[in-house]
C-alpha cells in the first residue's frame, strides 16, 4: 500500500494477494487463504464485523479469514481511496476495490466483484469516536458458480450501512 498526501487530501493505492490452491489439491502454499479478520480494508469483501455477509453471497462468504469465501481459492485485490479532512475532528473517505480469485475449480469464474465504501469519521472527544459507513458490492459470477445449489439466496448487488460509537479507556 502506498499513500500520498496532497495537503488537502490523502490518496492511497494498494494491492493484496493470497495464494489459492490448485484443483488437484496438492499445491497448498499457505495456511488458509483469507486476508485475516484484522484487515478490513473494504467493508463487504474483507470485513469480519458483519456476520450476515455470507447469507447474501449465496452462503459462500467474503474474503476474511472467518468469512470463508473460497477457502482454498485465494484472492487478488486492487484497491484505492481518497481521505478528505472536513476539519480537525472529522473526515470522509471513499474507498474502492476489485477482487479476483487466484485459483478456482473448473467451471467457476474467478471474479469476486467491485466494491465502493463511503466512510465518515468524527473524533468527538479524545476517547469517543463516531463512524458511519455505506458500502456497495457488485458481486460477480464467482459466487453463483462456487455454490450453484444456493443461487436463490445470491444477491449480485449488495448494500450495507453501518455506524458505531466507540469509547476507549
């Protein structure tokens, strides 16, 4: 991930990769292929906070460690964002990313899809922070192909809204 500060805003561009397992089952290159539960760059694709994500993606899940999406398929994720401060305590961020699987079984498309997130952060006090988030995922054919028996639950356009008030001590 790289960032550049333009003074008025900060821009980031990054790439994340986890290697998948080949179809013959003999090429396992790493322990589980999720990005991990602590790395929540994109709310729907890589977030682990919202457990209902798997339900709307045909029961398959997302790219986090516990999300379970294509446990052996890996992922290639290109993402970018712009962070704009409103004042000393508030900022708005727009993040977008595109993900594909590294390895898939035959007959399964490798495209996970595109996501865009709009995030508002407000540091109300030193120990009190408010976050509001709206996320949109345009899920691609991977989710239909990997679990064809559960396509009735699949949503190719997924929207999520979240907010939290966090107090730290």
